[in-house]
C-alpha cells in the first residue's frame, strides 16, 4: 500500500489539472499561434507561467486504484500488476485467466 500522502497529492493534482485544463489550453493555443503578434503570444506565455505547476496534466501520476502503487500500472485495468495478479487468481476479474503451458 502506498503512502496516504502520496495518494492524496496525486488526487489534488488531478483536481487542479481538471480545474485549469480549459484555461491552460486556451493560453497554449494563443502562445503557439504563429499568426498572432509576438507581444500577444508573449503575454500568453507569461499568464501560462502564472498558473500553478501542479495544474498541468503531466504532473499527474498513474496509480493503482486498489493499492496506490505508482509502478507496474496497467491502463486498461487501472491497477498495478501485483493487484491484477491477486484479483485474477481469486477470480474477481471477469475474463482474466492465468496462463499455463
């Protein structure tokens, strides 16, 4: 099980990134538009720098929803390899069969 503080920090980053996603995208569109004047693009970059850094989606870490583990994460199942194996062996994940040969 991961530390509670790490899980909470990640949830806080998710909420912030959701809150600022629209504003960040609009500013990025203005800043990257070559048809706009240089001053306007520079203003957009400055406003973008004023937004909280934890509001960027890149700061959010994929974590297992069962254990909170940050590594060995399967996106399709939204859980780590260890939790996936444990639940799969118990038969709690439909369609998942342990391979043997």
